[in-house]
C-alpha cells in the first residue's frame, strides 16, 4: 500500500487529536473529582467536624483548587481541634498553613508556621525546603542556604535542595564579585 503525503498528514493529525483528547479528558476527570470531593467535604457542617483529619483533608483540596484564604482558615480551625493527635499531624497542618500563607505572599507568617512544623517534627525535609524558600523570598539567603543544607543532611538526594543550593551559590558568588568590584574603585 502506498501512502502519500496528504494521507500521512491526516493520519498524524488524527493521532495528535486523539492524544490531546485523552489528555484533556484526564485533566477534566481530575478537576471534577477534586470539585466533588470539595463539595462533599463542605456539605458536612463545620460544627460537626470534630477531628482535624477531615479538616486537613478539606484544606488539602482547597489548596489544590488554589483557594488559599479558605484553606488558611480551615487549617487554623484544624489546629484548634488538634487534641490528642500525634506531633506528626501538627507538623503536617502547620506546614500546610505555612504553604497557604506563602501562596498569599505572607512569608513572615509562613516562616513562623514552618518553624512550628519543625518544632513538632524536627526531621521534616518538606518543611525545611519550604522554610528555605520563604527565607529566599524574604531575601535572607544565608538562612535559606542553612535550611537547604539541613535538608541534604536528612535527604542527600533531595532535588529541590540541591537545585536551590546551586542557585544560592551563584547568587552569593555574584554578590561577592560585585562587592569586590566596588571596593576596587
């Protein structure tokens, strides 16, 4: 069978459209699933939610949907209802609250909650990475560098910490060169 150029083009175009349709369908399914979960969790009366796990679950969905102010208030309520829960649960909620605040560009408050998460669970690489990021946004590169070094002590293969350390070393190297050039004049 001889296939000429227009037929090849049409076959390729059809395959491309099928792939795009599959990808769009998967994305729609994920979004719909998150929305249904959010609706289900919000329908439950907030006064009847006695365990912080359900509130954390609701806040996680709100974070996925980028509803940061709502997630912040939900996580604060979850912290109030954290009676008898293990310290790891407090660390997860504090870290998520820090993330929600950082997403709203409130990095000073985010630092406070990341530190509380690390107080609850000292060996928590995600909170350390997040704390390092918050310090970077607050232009405290030395503190950020220390946090990323701490992450590498806990997880030597942490890609986020490795890339951020390299980035900070470039920035600090440039700053040292600029300072030495200014002193030379």
